[in-house]
C-alpha cells in the first residue's frame, strides 16, 4: 500500500533509538522527510545516517537537544519551515514509590510526557489546519488504559495528556481540516527502556533477569514482546493519507495484553 505521504515533512521526537527511531524509519521508507531529535548527539547522528541510507531520496535533519526544554523544542521546530506530521515522544519517567517523589519529580514527568507534546502541538497544529493536512501522533502507554503500579509518574502525566487530546482532537478548526491527533499506546516493546525496566524489576525481586523476561513474555497472549518495527509501521499508517477518519483515539498495540473489550 502506498501511504500517500511521500514528500511530507515530519518532526519525530526522541528518535535515536527505540520506538521513536522505528517511527522515523517507517516514515522515511514512505518518502517522508524527517527532523529527528534526541539528547545524545553521537547516537542521533548515527541514526540519521542509517535513515539517509534507507532512503537517499529524503532529507534527514538531526537536531540534538532535550525536547522537554524550551530551547530543545525551539531548535527542533526551527529545523524546517513547516511540519505535516508530528510524532511526540520522550523518555518515560522512572519507576518508584509515590512517597519518594517530590514536586520536582512530578514537574519533570509532566514536562516530558504532557506539556512538551502540548507545546509542540500548539506550535504546529494551526499551520497543518491551514494547509489541510496534519497527522499528530503521541506515543503514550498502555498504562493509560491499565495503570502500572510502579510507573505512577507515567500513569499520571500521560493520563493528563490523554484527557487534553480527547478534547483538542475534536475541535472543529482541527478535526474538519484533515488534521488528526491520536495517541498510540504501546504495551511491551523490545527496546532498551523495556529491558532496563524489567531487569531492574527482576533484580529487585532477586530473580534471574532472563527467566523474568521470559515470564513476562508468557503473560502476553501473543507470547512475545512487540518489535519496534511493527510499532513504526502502525505509526506510519496512522500518519498516512488513508487514516484521515481516525482521530481522538487511543490505539492500543499490545499483543492482547490488556484484557478489555
Ligand atoms: P528508549 O529505547 O529508551 O528510547 C528513548 C529515545 O528517546 C532515545 O532515542 C533517547 O535518546 C530519546 N530521549 C529520551 N528522552 C529525551 C528527551 N528528553 N529529549 C529528546 N530525546 C529524548 O525508549 P522506548 O522504549 O522507545 O520508549 C519511548 C517512549 O515510549 C517512552 O516514553 C516510554 O516510556 C514509552 N513506552 C515504551 C514502552 C515499551 O515497551 N518500549 C511501553 C510503553 C510506553 P537520548 O537518551 O539520547 O535523549
């Protein structure tokens, strides 16, 4: 299927590895020009070169910076004159016990996983509406549907974003202008973050980490973790010309892990 987005411009945040990188790869494969961001410059440049090799016909711009800060966002937005596609992503907050989190920990989580996506949407959505095409995807988490106890900072910040998006996506001057805003909710995808979180959990329980990872896989109906590539492919479809009637949705991609109808 031709996704009908070749030549478009996308800003893909937090994309030197993991789910963000996979989204950038899928978009670049479809002929989309991308601006990618991450804090670590070396890994980001390496990813940019891989993307250029994947599709030499597109332009790939790497902007190193912390997307949860105002200068980081300004640098990313300044890299190209306009964006047709915005993929909001950032590292997830650390696990822990809410008794240990002070105001600063909460503000950091809110900045990265709620307020940064809102700021980037504010900077891009009206231009998308004027041009009659826009696709905004926020990478959130299945934890918004079924909270993960130890990830309270994530549960809280992402739920705030989800509530805000539910209203925003349906505003007439957005929804009627071929601008869609959706949240993708990953379950367990095989990335550094997932592995590190699970290994830490295994160590906390005094268990062998490989055996613990296997147990986690067995709890998922699909009996495996998702691959970043399949996440990226789904993201590219949601950003496609064909997905113009899908908006304001929370799209769960979890191998059947969340038991709900
Ligand atoms: P990952 O493999 O650790 O990759 C995170 C990427 O984001 C890296 O490129 C990292 O590069 C970049 N990044 C992190 N913080 C950033 C910041 N403040 N500014 C710019 N770039 C930043 O993580 P992932 O598994 O892909 O997860 C992506 C998001 O999905 C996270 O919010 C995570 O909580 C959420 N999620 C993941 C899963 C899963 O199963 N993997 C499930 C549910 C939710 P630098 O460190 O160099 O900046």
